[in-house]
């Protein structure tokens, strides 16, 4: 059984509820995102790391070569060189 009997509302009221629900859902999603970010930062800090270090975005700064941009030609595979 639905929580609300929508049949008792006219179209104008349903549209207003829809707008209000959309706004409330967006607000709550943002609140949850903020809570999640705080929790993730807390966990990272408790491990002595930053979120960036955990997520791997600082790997390039540790002396590793960055990945080649997509669409650029890399070295030819060994098999094709042997056939030539």
C-alpha cells in the first residue's frame, strides 16, 4: 500500500509536490555527500594519509611516469616487429 493516496490530489497539487520532492531529494543528497566527504577525510587522517593519497591521484608526483594520453601512438607490439 502506498504511503500517500495520490488520487485525492488534483494535478496542480501533484505537480507542486513533485517540485517540492525534487528539491528535498537534491538537498538531502548534498547533505549525504558532505557527510560522506567528512567521514572519508576522517578515515584518511586516522591513517596518516590524505584522501588524494588513498585515491591514488598523487602517484604521478612520486616519480612515476604519467600515462600516455589516449589516441597517441605507443611502441609497436613485439609480434609485429618480428614479422617485418
